[in-house]
C-alpha cells in the first residue's frame, strides 16, 4: 500500500511563534493513527493504524514523500511500533496483551509474524484491557502501558485497572504504576520522566534513574482541570524537544500544546485542521519537524486520520530509540 496525495495548510496559529506551517502528508485516512517513531537511519516515520479494518503498520519515507503500509497475518491488533536494535526489518508491536516481533521490509503490503516477546495482564484483565502507547529510554528499555477499553467519563473512570510497565531482556516485565485508566503519552527530559494517563487530565513528572530505569517522586506539573471540572478533550501522545519543553497531542481539541514542565507554563498551541489529534514525534534530517498522527473515527472530516507535519518551530527533538530484546 502506497499513499501519495497531500495537502498544505498554511496555518500560522501559534500565539507566540511566527512562520509555523502545518502540512498534510501523503498518507492513508487511518481510523486511529498512533505511536509515531522516527528512525534516523532510514529517514522514516513508523506509526500504526490501530483500528482500521486490519491493523496496519505504516512508514512515511521522508526522501520519497510517500507512506507505505502493511498488514501482518496472525497479528490482528497493533497498538505501537518500535524498531528492534541490530535489525533492519524487525519491529516490536503491541497487541492486546502481547508484545510481538514482526518482520517487514518497509514497502511490501504484507509483513510476517516472527515470535511473541513478552506478555502482560493475561488473566484477570484479559477481556477489559489492551496495550496502548510505548517508547524506549536511552538504554533501549521498553516502557509502555495498558488501557481499559472504553472512553473517559462515566462508569469507565471508576475502574482504573490498567498499568504501566517496563521490560528489558535481563529482568523481564516489571510493573511501575497501577490504577491507570488510559496509559498514554510518555517522554524523558534529562533525569525526569513525564507521563499521561489521559483520563486524569494531567501530566505527571517522575524522577528517572537511568541506571536501573526506576521512577519515583510523582508530582503533577500541569492539569486541564479548572475548579474541579474537566474539559471535553483529553491529553494523548507526547514528546519533548532539546530545550526540555513538552509537546502534547489533544484528542478532540484540534491542537498540539507546548508546555514548559519546569514552570508549568503553556507556551504555545498549534491548531490542526482536524480534532482527533493522537500523537507527536520529532523527526526529519535535522530532527526539527514535528510529525502529528490523527484519527478519523466518529467524523466525516476529509482531513481526519491523516499524517501531518509542523515546521518552523525553531526547535528540534531527538530520534526514537530502538528497543533491545
């Protein structure tokens, strides 16, 4: 599958920055595009369509300005994608409770299942939970969590039975956080780790130990709650730049937010032409392009579900880290 069309949106809608451009890239109209991961070696952005007719792994080729996609037999659900260290065509993808290794050449319409890598929550919460967002720290350790199936609000928020985990080949799976509703955005800034449980409507900061990967001293650094009330949108995926600022996708609110985690200040907002903004990742040859994934479920907007890029941000991020298995 190859996707070639594109549209340019010259949306200079950042209150404190000028020259910002938002462009729709040639990409499929995903039901739920998620999990963008920039691979510097191949100059490619990998991401997932979680909820299409078949789960699809996608690769936007920066040099060709094309997006390739593939389904994988016997892998009916993919929730994240992480390239595997010391491999050019193998990836770790999240399923319902299993993280699996698949192989894909990046262009063919079909990938292949290789093996299961590890599992979580295979008993008590098998029917209610699934994997969601995941990334690797600088050491190649896996960090990712699960979510309860459903949306924020109502009875759903009374049952926080999902969790957040880490995995490495020496120690296996370890639970880092429990009582989670939707484990979502995560990123590192120096010795700090930032994390989103979407239904709590806040961003939490932890002290991060790079030696053993442990997290400690949880505190809230930004919240969407005002006078005890929550908005109708939620935080989704998240990344950070080299200046230590956070960039957060807001699902159902048409924007990416830029926040200074030290001061808790909202620095800027970048408006997208569609409301279901799911995740963000820096990439490009100079790592100064912010790629944005979106979803198209529950909307007929033609702009929804496509991949976007934001340029002119006058900052840069870091490349995604491959997972060590």
